C-alpha cells in the first residue's frame, strides 16, 4: 500500500478588493477542490491604503493541493494579493 501524501496546516493572507462576493469566491474555490477551510478571519482596509480588505484563511491539505489553491486564488478577480 502506497503512503498517502502528508497533509500540512497552511495559512493564506488574501488581500481583496471591497466588492460583494470576495469571501464567497474564495470559499467556492476551496469547496470546488474539496479542500476544507479550517478558520476564516477578515477585516476591512480602513488602515491599509494599498487594498480594501484582508481575509486570513487556514486549512489542511497536501503541498500540491496548496500550490493549486495558490494558483486558483490568485486568479480570482477580487483578489489583489496572496501571501
């Protein structure tokens, strides 16, 4: 029996445009790839002139799955940056 890939805990800090559906777009991207979100924290960009808001997402998955989530989230129209 082959070893299953190790799942790790990941944290994304996503900067988003202040437009309706930003959080929904991110959640849908995870859901469509069967990656469960562990926690979500968000706040507006009142104190950050470079972006409208920030969403922090934590989740567990393999490194290849994380790499795919990076690619997918960066392509979302409401995402302005991802760390």
